[in-house]
């Protein structure tokens, strides 16, 4: 979400109405909106790729396999 200083007057009025409807100030509304957007972006991000096992783990796995 854009910084409150960079909103156009129409965007500011729209967000002000939404904030009033939610019973919050414009600043707290925009802060909550920003936090919600960040949380959704983190949830949508793919998980980190699985790490390759280390040398000791590979040797132990190989030792446990039958010949």
C-alpha cells in the first residue's frame, strides 16, 4: 500500500471512508492494511527449497542400506 503522503485526494477520501466504517483513524487503518498485505505475501511465498543432506548424514544413510 502506498504511503499516506503519496495518496491522491480521491484515494485518501476512499481510505478515510473505509477507516471510519471500521472505527479507526486513517493512519491506523493504513498501518493495519500494510501489515495484512505483508502477512499475505509471506503466506503466498513458496517454501524454501529443501537443503541437501550433509556428508555425515549421507554416509550414515549409505551405511544403513543393504548391500
